[in-house]
C-alpha cells in the first residue's frame, strides 16, 4: 500500500473525493453503526496540547467561502461556510454527514460535543447549517479530509427562511403555515423526538407573526418540551413568554417555577410558584412543587439534613438527590495562597459543617475508565443547554496554558460560546472523584475503584493543604465538608486535593504536574528546611521498610503467617532508624507521614500476637505521626487520665485527619479493654465515633471498619 501523502498546512488539496465516492464510503459506515438505545456513545475528549479557541464572531460578520477554498490543517479565521446536509448522519463520537455548498462542492462534516437536546447531535438530511471559522483537517488516507467542529457553538442550525442562505440552497418553508409547524411539533412530541418538536414549535412561533393568542400556547408546549430535555433556561423563558394575563397563567408560573428549580434557583422558583398558587390555590401539583421548594430553601438557610435518609435513598440508579446546598458558613474571596479561596463567615468547631453542596454537574458513571469522559461531555452539553451555568462554571481555574477570549458563555447567533478545551481544562483542575457514598466506601469489603467524577463549583474554590482544616465526604451527588479542628471567623478553609504522599519530593511533583503550584502549607514549608541528605535518607529508609512490610505481612493477611518476633524486632529497628531521621526542631508539632506505615504495620503485628501494651504504644504513635497530641512513651501511655476525645481540639493547626485515625482509636480501645482500662477504652470508642463522623460526613457506627 502506498504511503499517505501529507500536505503542508494551509495547502489546498489537489483532489477531493467525488460526491459518489463520498456517498459510497459513507454508506458503508452507516451500515455498521449501532443505534440501539443501550449502545454506549463514545466521547471525543480534547487534547489540551492541541487547543484552539472557539469562534466568537457571528456568522453574519464573517466572509462566506466555498468548500473548494478550504485549506488543510487551517482554522479559517474570519471566514465561514453555509452548507446543506445531503446524507443521514453516521453517529459515533460525533455526527458525520455529507454536506454540499451552493456551488455543488461536497465534503464531510464532523460535528462533536452536541447534547441529546440538540438536533445537531444527529443533524437530519436536508437541514442547513453554518460553520464559523471552520477547521479543515486531514482525517486518514490520501485525499481524505473533513470539516471538524469541536466547539459546539461553531456550528449553527439555520432556519429554512434565514436570509443568509444562498438562493441555490434555499428550499423555502417546508410547511405552509404556523398551524402546520405546530402540528409537526405535536407529532414529533408524541413520537418523543423532543429536539425536533422544539425546532418545529420555533418555526410555528416565527411563522405566526404578531398573533399573540396563537403564540402563547406554543410557548407553553415548548416550555414543557424543554423541561423534558433539561433545557431549563429556555423552558423558563418560554414559560414567561406564555403569560397572557388570564386564569390559565398559573401553568406559565408553574412551568417557570419548575425550570428555576431545575437550575437550583430556589428563591426564584418560590416566587413563581407563589404566583401560580395565587391563581390556582387548589392545584395539587403546584402545591407539591411549592413544598419541595420550601424544603430546599430551609436546607440552604439552616443546613438541616437527614443524611441517614439520604444514604438510604441512594442506589446505583439514583445518585442525584433532591437537596439544596448549604453555603452560608463560607464565602469566596482572594487568597494569599493561590488566587481565590473559601473563607469562614463564622467560627467553626471540630465537627461543624463548613458547607454542604449539591453537585453542579455529576454524571452517573462509576466506571473509572469512563468517568472523566462522562463528566467532560456533561459539562459541555449542559453549558450549551443552560447558558446560565456559565456564571458558576466558566470562571473556574483552567490552568495557565489556556487563553480566554472573555466571550466564553456569551450568546452569539442564539447559542452560548462554549470552548471545549477551556471546559476540559476546568474539569481537570476542579473535578472531584466521588464514591456512591463515603460511608460505604470505607467498609473493608466495599468494591474497590468505583469512583464517579463530579464538579462542585463552590468547593472548587478551596485551596489545598497537606494538613487541611476540613474533610470532605460524599452522599450521592452531595459533598459534605466538615471542620476537623477549630476555624476562626475569616480564616481560610483548606482541603486535601489528593491523599498526600509521605515524601516531600513526590507530593511536590504531584501538585506541580497537576495544578501548577508549590504547596505552602505548614508541613511542606517546614519540611523544606530539612537538608537534602536527610530527605534522601528518609526516602531510602522508608523504601526499606515498605519492602520488609510487603514481603512479610504483619498479621497473616492474604493467608500468610503471623509475623515472627524476629520480623517484628527488625521492623521496630527500621522504624526507630526512620524516626531518628526526623529533626525534632522541625517535626515537634508536625505530622511525620513517613512513620505512619511502619507504625500501622506494628499495630497489626502486635495485635495478632495479642501484645496489647505494644498495640497501645504503636497506635498512639500512629496518632502522633498524623500530628495529634498523645502521651509520649510507654509510661504515659498507661496513664488512665489521658482523654483521646480531646485530640480534635488540642492538637494545633497541623494535624491530619483520615480514616486511619478512626481505626487506630478502635485498636487502642480494644487493647485498653484487654488491659483492664475500660474507661480509656470507652473514651477511645467515643473519639473514634466522632472521627468517623468527620470521615463519612455524618454520624455512623465505626464498627463497620472491623
């Protein structure tokens, strides 16, 4: 086979396939496509290194050129094309169709990132489209090119009577009257072809001129259809446009209230529903929706949630909870660390809710290999369907490599400008991995690796700290953030972006590579004072410990034997050597993350051999190595006056709360009970229960960890 010849960027192809050749190839693809309802539709995720901006110009402000003037691997800035679709679409990661211009030139057009609510997700044959500043690319073999529309706002579905359409492409109205278009919309609605129904109702509204009596019920129909499609901005606009001043207006306000509710604008929803009830006080549906709205407003005002009931209502098919966001305890402001951050609006104590936020966007996809693509696709499509989301989403940090035009989210040619590369940058810098629930995820027998990806816009403003003062957890699409220690009014609140590595160099690389910052938390700043030889020595010592622990499990895990006395002594020796490599002047009140693994190993090893005093010793060391204040030394460890419940209030500003703290406290309780120190055991259980509330977001029985 001859090698494919590549043209220099900006060249005009010397030859292109004929219409017959394009149709022959296209037919082969059409015969192979799977259009079954359950067929997974792939997503074309953008490669940020290949980013180019979305067009911000109107199709009426660019030069319209013929297809024959398209140049390979070029973004035709200041130019556009108008074409007719002359084939059914091939549906894959996008929709590929054959198109023709007014001069009879033909080409392939690939449209990506259109939502299910848009006709452009599978543009029907006969439709007319405009592409602004098109990108013409080589797509395979010799003479194989196509017009590629990555940005959904770069392609516009034209109305059939749009004056911009060239005369030779103009079909005239397909239907003769507004009534015909209305009937076509009704037919499409009954067939559940909702995007077509919306299009037909739009044509009916345009065709009827100034006939307000005819328009109002069409707006009502289109409002209802847009509600089904989740196009809440459009539904609200249609609902308000259907108001006539008559007794039937209750439905207009009801639809507007439902649309505002879908946008989580509960105060506005209540106002619309109040008006609906004034007109129709006996409306059962209106009253029920009004009660739902009041419940959301109470949650927004008071943060009063029944988390247990929320957890019980979850299922793999039901992850989106009907709840409001409680954000009053925090505000967004400029941070001395990285741009903007979240700050406490009142004093918080350990265990207090900092905020609870419903996901701005979160797909129901817990397969890790698909979760990122699913969130990206949802972000793009929701920004297209509901332009008001731009206010909360598009202002988030997207990395320093992506330039903004300032027009993102603005309406041009009737659609919002959506730059898919900017959206992907925002996703990568701001999304969270979330289990179905943190409570279930902490159980030892919970399925591993089942994580969705979601965007919580308010939480995205939180800056990172390796020793944060809050901890996040999840119940479905609700993110719960609780204070892990006292936070004064006006203080910045922090979270961990990812679980931190024990070694400074490794975690620094993670932050640099993924978010482009150097962590300035108390732990990182202090550890940078360590000489290079000490950092290297700790890295080497930890590697030796991990090799020993992996080769010889502590407590017969995986069917192996319980660790021998010799192995335990060896691990204790290695742990002591690593401890001696931590400078007291640096680590006096800081976590010693490298020591957590060997101390955990020793807790398990001594527990398996029922050496309860040693379990106490090393469980306390686990707490100490996470930065909590505990008795130091074996004599103090036996002191029955120590109260573990106070570690959350007496440990300073550099302690690190994790589920390992809960497990260590339970191991302590078990050992204390075996040693006859029942009061100490009881206090440890109470401390574990409190810690488990921080970990899971609400009160749960920590015995599930056993």
